[in-house]
């Protein structure tokens, strides 16, 4: 029977099979094929389940994935931690304030979304806490890229109809730092979800199995949404410094225009990217973010 992984906890999975939830185990040989990542199946996977008892089964096979979202789990030996798969869009939620918005988080999420074949979407929540001009400053660079942007107050209701509409009939994952309002937003579009808010931040969110308490929810309006609690940092995975610029759509026109073919766009003479930044064609904050991420990737190596 075909099912979809709702949640993974160690080697036990909650799987949606024919509209009900089954408790399933992962077949041993699937584990063997997947030593390099956190788990052979993750939230969002479509799987083949063989029933063993009432609403219980064994996962025998995993279908090919259309998208995935990973990060590097830190530790002595970094490995790929796949947070979820088969989602169509990634909503990066930041708070207009409380906690302070981090552009670096947005930019890293966008890089991994593009790499993993997800449509990036930006949601600025808690717009009730700042003047509209502050929200515009935050959104401007992403508007220029053409990504969908939502401005919401999950508390006051601003923008919630549009946000709800954006989640209709598709698979959406939501990421954002703790406290930005992810759970409140999802409860706002579907009160029946009853997600806990103000959850205390888990200290060890980087462990092999602890982190990804990613949970998939089926929406009444149609579609799925995945809540990913406890993600503090998005360390890029599988992106070499020299490849980073390729994940910045605004740098596409400058490709191959620098004096040096392997230009890092940080300090080389005759750099088309730096010229474009100086000319105002590329948002300064995006370029500064590129520099920081490039440097962090170089020091990771
Ligand atoms: N002022 C304001 N507070 C909000 C808003 N959305 C959520 N909050 C509050 O922010 C805190 C964290 O929300 P929560 O949904 O648990 O964040 P999560 O960790 O991202 O899931 C809670 O106290 C919420 O009541 C909003 O739009 N405006
Ligand atoms: Mg939450
Ligand atoms: Zn350059």
C-alpha cells in the first residue's frame, strides 16, 4: 500500500495510509542504503507499506523524491541532515522583530531551497510590532528577486487570508527560527491543528535523531504543511564556495563577466558582481550576505 511519511522518530514512523495514521517500522535493508544521512525516510516521503497488523506495517520501499531540503548537521563529522522531502514550496518565516530578523537565515534557506528544487517564499510575521516602512526595508531585496512575499500578523490577522490561500492544495514546508510564530501562523490558517506555541527551545537540536521532529499536517482546504520546529541554524550542505554565486539569481546576468573565470567576487579586480553592487543593480545586503556565507563555507572546508 502507498503511504506518506508524517513524522519520523528514530526507526518508528507515522505514516498516512488511506486517510488514517499507521505506525510503521523501516525495513532493515533501507537503513543499510543510507549511512550518510540522518534517516532513510523523512517527513514527506512517499513509501510502500506492507501491513502487519491493524494500522501497523513495515516500510519496504521509498519512492523517488521530487525535492528535498537539507542542512549540514554539525559535529565532529558533519553529515547531511534531510529535514523533509517532496514539498513544493519553502516558506521562510522571520519576525519583523522579536526575535530580530536575520537575513542570513533567509538567504541560507533560499540557497538550500533552490538547490533542493523548492520554490522559495518569504513570510514576514509580527508586522503588528513595527512600522510598515521597517517591513518594506526587510522585504525589498526579495521582492526584487520576484519571490512571493507575505506580510502577516498571526496575532492580529493581517495577511492571513492571502497566506492561507498560498498553502492551498500544495505541499508547503515552513522553516524559521524559534519564536518567529510558525506554529501560531499554522494554527491561524487551521485552528484544528492545535500546535503548541511558545515551545521552549530545545537545547540539542543538532543530534542525529533529535532535531527533525518535522511533522506533516494535512490541511482541510487541501494540501500538506510541514512544521519544522527547533531549527536554529541552517548550515549549507553540498554547496562549494565556488558554486555559491549560482544560487543567487540576481547574479545570473554577471556570470562569466568577471576578469577571472574563478572569481570569488570578494576582492578580485575587474569583478562584474562588485561592479553591479556598486551600480545598485544588486542589493547590498544580499551581497554582504553572500560574502559572509562564502567565508563560512571556506572555513568549513
Ligand atoms: N506580536 C505578535 N506576536 C506573535 C505573532 N505570531 C506569534 N506571536 C507570538 O510569538 C511567540 C512565538 O510563537 P510560536 O508560534 O510558538 O513561534 P514558533 O517557535 O516559530 O512556532 C508566541 O508568544 C506568539 O504568541 C504575531 O503576528 N505578532
Ligand atoms: Mg513552533
Ligand atoms: Zn567576480
